[in-house]
């Protein structure tokens, strides 16, 4: 028969020493917490987005390399990855056009003024359509949305512009585009998602409708206003049909319309050179220095580059603004 053994007491710690603390487990980083199955998914995910980004960027790259390549090579479509026969004569000839500086000033002015007016109008109308005390609010809102789907047509629109004295006027670029129903809907939905307590606190302090909008609501609308500004600036900068329809004064030609006419003239010139017979040396020399393809590529680069440089300034507001302005609640 065995006797039970008593456990030995742990040795007493010295007075001057501290008992050892248990080692803490190091927290694993998110990259370490991934399982083996997540790694292939991450590779496919990043690879897919990288491929998509390259597909989006390649058209701009294609325009640039063709605009600085040899015109005869670019006309054959042989420039795909790297420029061939590098030169800048296309840009020199286009920038030497008569009236180009004035047209650029007109385009910049209409873009800046038109964008500012549209943004302010969209912000104020979007705010007012959320105010229940606005007289006939639902009626005015429905009439505004109605214009998104129905139009009187081109001839009545031209007659209206002529009656108002907007033909051959700079303001034909600005006034007709101030009220944009789509932008108003985005701003209205964004304002409805804002805390109602902000407006109520301002009203308690004695602020009126306009002061509440200007001092309280407008400073908190930066994301959606940046989104509206991008939409409006791109539309104003790229527009040339209003010049084609309403303007005959060359001093009011926009940059896009001037380049559009120059593109058509270059195409006609090249076609005349191809069909020419006999002693047409001046036409042939002009056509061989420029081709319709080189002109189109160069014009496209000049038109697109300003927007490419402006867009990154508003990019951080764009996604947030479009999401908050499109989803209610």
C-alpha cells in the first residue's frame, strides 16, 4: 500500500526579485492573418484592377504617341506602343492657328463662369426643394424633373435664344446650362441625408432661409458640389455644338469649335491632295506635312489634357459625393 505524496511547496521568491510575467502573444498583422486561399484571390484582384487601369489609360497614351510620331507612319496605324519618328510639328502648326488664343480664353471663361453658376444654382435649388415651407415645392420640383425627359426641340430652342438676345453672345454658353435637373436631384438627396438638427439650430438662433443655406448648409456640401463641378466643367469644356448653332461671330468661337473646324479643313485638304492631278504642288506639300489622323490625334490631346490635370484636384470628393448624393438615408 502506497502512501500519498504531498506536493512540494514552490520555492519562495527572493525579496529583491519580481516573479516573471507570462509572455504575451504577438498580435498578427492583417497580412499574416490571411489564409493560403486568400493569396491567390489577392493576386487575381490586384492583377484584374491593374489590367483594367491599363486598358483605361492606353487610349490616352495612344493619342499622345501618335500625335508626336511621323505623320505618314501614324496614318498607316503602325504606331501602337512606342512613338516613331519623334517630332512636335503637329503642335506647332495647330498652336499657330489664327484666333487660337482668343478661342482658348473664351473656353476657359465659359468653363469657369458656367461651372460656378451651375454649382451655385444646383446647390440653392437642391436646398430649397427640401424645405417644406417652400410655396408649391412639389410642383416646381416635378416641373424641373420633367425637363430631363421632354424637350421642345431644336427649332423652338433656337427661336427662344434669338428672342432673348442670346445668339452671338457670350452668355449663350452660360445661361442655358445653369439649371441642370440631374445635378439638382443629386444635391437635394445629399441635403436630405444631412442632420436636420443643423438647420433647426440655425432657425432657433434667428437665421432665415438664405442665411441658413449660406452659413450652415453650403459649407457642408463640399463633396457633392465637387461632383457637380466636375460634371459641369467637363461638359462646358467639351461643348462645341452651342457655338455651331448660336454663334457666328468669330471672336466668340470656343477652342473646341475652332479645333473642330480645323480638323474638318485638314481632312478636306488631305482628301484633295489624294485626288489631285496635275500641278498642285502647294496642296500636295501641305497635305504631306499633315494628315487627318495626325490632326485628329493632336486636337484630341489638346482638348483632353486640361481636364486630365483638373480632375485629380476633385477626385477625393468625387466618390463620396456621388455616393451620398445618389443614395438616400
